[in-house]
C-alpha cells in the first residue's frame, strides 16, 4: 500500500507557508487547507486548495530506488497541483519591519513572500513519512485584483509538486 504522501505534502505546504510568513509579520496570517465557512474566515487568509493529482511518469519496469538507500520497490513519479489563494479585507493591516502594510501593498507583499517561502520549503522539516520531492513549481499569480462587493483584495497562484510515489 502507498504511503499517505498527499496528506503529508499538503500539511507540509500549509505549515511551511504559515511558519515562514508568520515569522515575518507582527500580527497573524491565517492559512487554511480548504475554503473555510464564512464565520471561520479570518484575514489575511491564505487558502491552499488541491485541484489535481495523478501519475506523471512511469519508471521502466516500475522499479524505484529511494534516495541514497537500497530501498527498492514499485512506484512512479506522481504529481499534485494546488491553487494558493491570497485574500485580504480592505481594512486588514500587518506590521512588517516596522511599516504598516494594507490593501494592495499588503497583497503584493504576500504574493512575493508566499512565492519565496514555497520555493524555500525544507520538506524534511515537515515530513512524517519518507518523502522524496523531485520538482516544485509556483506558477505566476493571476486573478489579481479587488472585489468591490466584498471589499477584498486577492490573488491566486498555481503550485505543482512532483515526488516519488513508492508503492511497495
């Protein structure tokens, strides 16, 4: 049976972003693993939404060796894709290095720093199982803007990660 890599990766992604971002700011940035109920939504919010997963590449004969070990078995490269949503209310503000950030300035700061922190996540800190991440890509942000009806600033990026799925 395959290990629970998808849940390990999702928790590591959420915790890695939360740990790094909340270390940089005075105040709290809230990271959610799915869209929360309206009454549970807090700002600024980062929502990590899995949107797809599946086999990316089969190995010849499906034989896999993990890392530097002699552990071998069947497996393949597996991919998982997320959308990372950033949402700030118009009145949300955070203090960062002594300066107050809010509205579009806060959204821009979050966009850059979430991208940096996703690129820098040390998966070994958060792994609960043997996990070998092969590649990760944070694509550009899209849907950047202001929703006047809600008074929210927001942006969305797509994140893709490839890892060895060791099955036996």
